[in-house]
């Protein structure tokens, strides 16, 4: 019985470190970068292509981060075969992320072209709520408390952007400012966490003699 408990604790420990290694923070920061840059490109590329142009960027970043995780993170924190419960949870997470990303992309696109006849604040509030709910679901399914903070930040950023637009005429509903700041903050956070893990967990051959 004690062996089963220890294996379960080991799985939970490795899993917790693996989802909090900075990779997810960087990926979210890169995704939010679209909401900061795409509005500035829409005049030249159009609303559709100013968003689609990010797809190759995300693909390259995703592959690059996978290499970093495999070569630099996993050898230091270890890896483990997850049980059926956690595997099912990760599958559900992928489905939630797919729906969340599609909704965020569609709402962001509609906000650029002002497709809806609803008042601006109503559209903004709806977008803000979806961001908060999406991040909270991911945080719950990943057991990743930092995601709740990111959800509050993202939903607040939309409201702050609308305030800047209404009161200071900041272009594109303030998206380039608020999402630009948040994107940079998340990417810096992720890189800092990754570097800290690499420094604190050297490989056996990298350990400095006393």
C-alpha cells in the first residue's frame, strides 16, 4: 500500500513540476501577443491574415519549446508514465484548450472588424468573461494555480483596454498596449522559471566540485 502511495505522490510531484516549468507561461504569452500585434497589421494585411500569420510562428515556437523541454528540462526534473486518471484529464484539457482558443480567436477577430451590433462595453464584457472562464478551466484541469492569476489579468486587460480607448483614444480598443504588456510579462516569467530550474537542477556531469 505504501508503495502505491509513494508512486502516486511521485507522479503528482513530477507532474506538478512539469506543468510549472515555464513552458506554458511562454506559450500563453506568445498566444496573447496576437491580440497586441494583429490589430496593428490589420490595415495592411486585412483582419483575417493579420491573425492567420501567427500560425507558423506558433508552430515554430511550439516545436522549439518541445526541444527545450526534452533536452534541458526533463533530464533535470525526470519523467514518469502518468496513470489513467491524469491521462484522461490531459485529454479533456486539450479539448478545452481547443474550444477556448477558437472562441478567443473568433471574438478577437470580430472585435477587430466590429461585426457585432451590440454596444462596445457588452462585447468587451463578454470577451472578458470568456477569458476568465477559459483560464480558470485550464488552471483547474492542470492543477496550476498561476492560471487563475493569468485569467484575472487577461479579463482585466480587456476592460482596461476599453477604458483606454474610450478615455484616451488608444487605438484598437487598447489591445496593443494591454496585451503587449501582459504578453511580455508572461514570456519573461516563463523564461525566468526555466532558467531557474536549469540552474538549480544541474545534470550530474555539470555539478561544480566543492
